[in-house]
């Protein structure tokens, strides 16, 4: 199962809250059901992926030297349901290129363990398309991200066509590994 929770803000005030879960039936069918807003659900198509699998698969493909990955992804971040994602692993980055985008000093009270950024990293370009609109061939948005072999994403630039959002890692520290029950 997969639980999701997302909140959008506009001018600092909550504008939309999404909550719900994905459950898979014994026949491998899956449904994403929202608790907020109520009465919203999606039957997920065969072969869909969830966010952690999507990240792991991008890393596996990058390590193997593959350049592309196409998927149908559900992450629960909007009311439109699953999306098609075309990813291109453009190139492997050098440590110097990675560190140029990481603040030299973390924010006050934050920790930045740069050793967690020392492994392999790739520049990935993704285009995100709505699944329900076969006539619209342009992506809803595109993004460039720095993906590390441990799953950390240290930099993202999201292009929504009319504006862009840049996200930069400001804190990073290891957590203790917990035993599974």
C-alpha cells in the first residue's frame, strides 16, 4: 500500500490539500482513493509505478548506462491522477558540478553531510504528460534534476512554461537504519 499527503500554498496560505492511499487487489489491479477531497479515485493502469520505484529504476538505468525511461507514475500530488513521465538521463555529473549547486554553508540549525553527495550523480531531464489527454502532445511541465546513486535529489529546476521553480538542497543528514518488523 501507499499513502500520500500533499498541500499546495498560494501566497503563504493553504490552497489545496490532498490525502489518500493506493491499494492493490489480489489480481494486481490498483486504486488510488482520496480521503481529501472526498469521492475522488483513480483506477491505476497496468504497469503504473509509485515514486520510490520510479527513483530506484532511474538509478538502475543510469548505473547500467541506459539513457531513457518511460513510465506511468502516480504520486498523489494533484487531482489529475497518474501521469506519463519521459525521462532522459543526459549525463553523469562530476563531483565539482554537483557541489556548485550545494550551499557551502547550511542554513542556521541545519546539517549538511556532503559525504552523502559523494557517490555517482546524473543530470536527468523529465517531461510530464497528462494520461487522459491523448490529443495534447505537449508536457504539463518539464524538470531537470540532479539524482544521486543513493536516491538523494540535490537540485531541481521545474519549468511550468509560464514560470520556473528552482529547488536546492539546504540540509542533509543520515538517519539510523531501523530493522523491519
